[in-house]
C-alpha cells in the first residue's frame, strides 16, 4: 500500500509570498495532521483534519491554515512568509478504526526555505 | 498528556542490543507509551506502543515497568540503519470520535550505532 505522499519535496520562496503544500494520506486514512520541524523548536503540531473538519490546532499564528478535501487529501497554506517559516513540514495520516490506540504514518516532508 | 524524559544521546555497537530508556513518572492510567524514530531528514516512523504489558513486534520490544513510570525500547540487534533520533511519547488512549491525533514530541534520544 502506498505511503503518505507530500508535494513538493523542496520549495524556495521569498519573504512576503504565500505557499501551499499538499499531502495525500494512505488510502483509507481519514485523519491528516501537519507538523513543523525546525532545528530550534523541534517537531511541533500545527493542526489536524478529519472528515474535512479541523479537529485540533497547535499554537501557530493565523498565517498558517489548512483544509481537507472529501478524498482526505489535505493542503496547508502559509501566507506572508517570514524567514522563520523555513522548516521541514511533515504530514501524517491515521486511520479511524474506533480503537483506543492509533499510529500516525508520516510522509517524507516538504522542505521550505524562505529567503 | 504526561511529560517524558529521555537521555540526549546514546551509542551502541552494531549487532548488540540498544536499550533506550524513557521516564514518564506522571503517566496516568489511561495513557499509552508510543515510540517513534526519525532517521535524518525523513519523516518520523512509528515503532511500537504499549499500555502496561510488554510488547514486541518485528522492529523492537517495549518493556514497561510495573508502576508504569518508565519504559525501555529495545532494538535487539542494532544495525547502522538504526542510527536515528528516538522519541518516547505518552498519549491518552482515545477513539477517533473523542479526540484528535495530536502527538507532542520532545527532544528525543539521538542513537548512534557504531560499526
């Protein structure tokens, strides 16, 4: 079964621009989460979508937004890019099995560089 | 979610067992222990999880102390490809209807497997 895919893998943008990153979850997975990873802050949770609804949001400014489509694919958008937004952006998917435990499967990430 | 404490770094020889400790002294009765690892510049990879019984899968074994305040991840025969950052995460068990799939990552343990 194909894993989580993210596009693009690498991106260079200029301050003030906006960017859209895409994530395709594992087939059958309905939950998609986004994380930001930087050397200084480590891995930080951005938000999670389930059935096209945002269920949880991390402590990030409103410039960071996302959405999920009916086929569970998700996009995240960052507007008015700042130098500090340079990071590895990771997407993870989980299935909704109704069990009390779950695993998240991560994609390879999109490395965003803001100049 | 309970906080975890892990050593910053460890090393072991190739072919030997790698034992990675994690302290979670404030863990609650309904919280599970999860382990993920991240090989350089890749997305985190799920390894194993457990509640109170020891668990084993094809990748590793998880030993949880009887009081559940600490656990050890065991890689029985470490290889060079096991060099990675290992994250111990404590998370309450939920169903997909109750909550979201948010993971809080700490700093992890950087494991170096020596040839």
